[in-house]
C-alpha cells in the first residue's frame, strides 16, 4: 500500500474510533472486515497506530493543535506505528517540519495531564490509591501489554509447550507467578499453530490465571464461574479439577458464552456446563443454593486494569458509570454467595484498579455477611507455592488479605480478588 493511502486509512479508522460509541477493538475488527484487501502488516500498523493514539490522546491532541489539516490525519501521523521512513513518503514538506518540531518537545515541557494521559477524575483516584507508584503506573499504562499464554496441563506440561513454541521460532519465558503461564515475545500468529488448535495453549493474562488458581478447585467438586464471559478462567478452573466434578459457567450474555464453545471443544474438557441466566436471581441459581463447593465471581467492572490492552476504556468510562457498576457488583456478589455451601469458598474478583470496585465491595460484603470468614490471599498463594505472595497482596492487618496486581509492579493486568470461606 502506498504511504499516503495507509496514512489516510489510519485517519479514517481513528475518525470512527474517537467517537467512542463502541469499544475500539470492535471498531477495528469491523474496519478490517470492510477492507479485506489489507494485508497483515497493514492491519498491524493500523491497529497499533490507533491504540498508540488512544494511549497518548492528551499529549497528541496538544501537539496536533500546532499543525494543519484534518485532526485525525495529524493524530495518525503522531501515532504512526509503522516504519518512520515509510511515513515520510506520505508527508508534505510542511507536515514533515511540523513532525520534527513535535518530536523535539522535551518531557519537562509537558503539563501533568499530557504526561499521564488520563481523564482528570481517574488520575485523581489513582493518585490517591497508588501514592508514589502513580507515575510508574502511568508509564506502564502507556505501553502495550505482553502476550501471556496458559498451558492446558490436561494436555501438556509447561516445559514441553515451551519447547514446541521454540521449534516454531517463538521465544517465550515462564511467567514468574502462575505455574501454567508462558510470556511470549512479540505478537506471533498463534491461531494456526498445532499447539493452539489442539487446545494445549490458550491466550490468558498471568493475572487472570492467578484468579483461577486462587479458587483452588479440586477433583470431583461442584464449582460455579458466576460471570464466565468467554470462559478463559472457566477453562483454567476445569483443568485444575482434572476434568472431573461439575463446573457451571453462568453468564447473562448468551453471546459471550457462544465464544466459549470453540475454546471448550479444543480444551478437551467435558465437565463444563455453560448456561445463560436472566439475572443474578435466576431460578437456576436458587436451585443450586447451598450446594456449591467453590464460586468465582469475576464481576462486571470498569475494566480499567486492562488499559494497556484497551486504552479506549479510560475515555469511555465515567464516575456515573462506576456508581452503577458498584451497585451491580454488590448485588451479584450477594446473590452468588447463596450458592456456597458450609465450608465452601467464595472468590470475588475484578480487572479494575479502583478501590470502589474492589476493597469497598469486599468490605461491605464482609460486614453484611458474618457467616463468611475472610481468607488471607497471601496465605493461600503461599500454600499453592506461588512465588513472593506478599508482593502480590495488600489490605488487612498484615497486608495479605487481598490479591492486588498492578501493571507497573507485576507486569500483569490490574486485578483484585477477595476470598471467603462459609462457616
């Protein structure tokens, strides 16, 4: 593709994404369906340019004000993720001079919002929570997330999977915390690998793997993944159960559960039972009340722990939306707790960075449900032989009550989990 055509395509895609009417990944996927002539390299440039602009939106918007021409074209030039020499072929002399001036701006010249590239309401909350870690966190959120894989231990051991990846010229390293994880360099095409098509590996962030590990589901138990979605954690839990017992994958979205079906077929699991429910008080839930050994509530949340992957979320979320989510989270947690039998385990989790979706929900639940005893996440992780459990936790008198993962500290998405046992 000619440089001018590729920059125009980037501009067109940004014009659609920056309305924020739909999630960026959905807009990008639709754009690619509508432009099937685009090759893999062109698609990669378009996608990464879009995500770079979303990550550094405030910084680029300030720079764009000094240029001329369409706003989206200026943003596309600033965020262009392809070879810079190729980009020069699309620029006028005036644009080239302007880009040189933009590149010469020194870090100390940025105002604070242009350094953190967060909406003011979110920056204020993260400053209050992260303290001295605020700026390292912001830096980490401006970079793409690594690609983590979970090895399906029903089919293969981690060293064998790593060896097969190496044979396919894909470099990987063991994740530092999850015993199932491999971190892959770059963004290789995995979906045609025999490892992937056979269900021996799945793409899953290391933090998400730790949530499934923390549930610690055993052989022969009855287990519920209450907000299963596309089933990444469901598959991990099913493998820990060694394909025995009964694992219900509940979600209010039949569409999301449909995405689980091909993954489930590849996994080799036969103990998973997906079921769409109307709401958290569905009749199916009532029938299982007090019968379940372990329940994972991966609650619907703001998703702000995934900003490295989904940078549009910081521009699409709002304090008002958070209030609505907090109400929903509390209701779902209370309803799912009814499933847990005496002696059973309940895990509440989110992929949010914010305390109002995490500690606040957990503490309110604990105060309202004295029959649920908190279990320190740090102790549970130590029992599971996870490395450095104190560094993964926060809260409580010894700082070990909750799992608390941060992108800048743990190289995972931002995750939270609280654990209880029913008396």
